[in-house]
C-alpha cells in the first residue's frame, strides 16, 4: 500500500466537495476566472480531538475543511503557513 501524495489528497478532498467549495469562494468574492482543482498546491492537516482540520490552498485562496466539509475561504497569505493555529485565520461556524 502506498502513501498518497499531497496532490492526490488535495484532488480527492476537492473533488468530493467542489460544488460546495465553489459556492463558498463565490460567497467570499474569491472565485476567479478559470479556477480549477489543479490550482491548489498546498495542504495543511491536523487533528484536534475528534475533528480533522484541513487547509487546502493555492497561491490566491485558502479553504478550511472541518472533517470533509468546507467551512470558510480566505485570500491566501504566507502568515497562514507555519502558524501555530491556522484555523484562527478563518471564521468557524458555531458549534452545534
């Protein structure tokens, strides 16, 4: 069994929920012309308790997923990389 590449992980996550990601980007005014899954080049992922947080980013935007659901999108900036708490850059939905 091989370990998936970052590219494969990004493609799988984005493919599952591309319509929701596209809607989220449009709502935030971040949807640019010709944006495709292949534009996303980076992935940060970590566990907090039972929740998996994943940030998928391109050079222009970053999308935060909680488990496998996209919850927020922001314009990408380098401060996000290496941050102690990357999710602090995003707006999280209220806990239910």
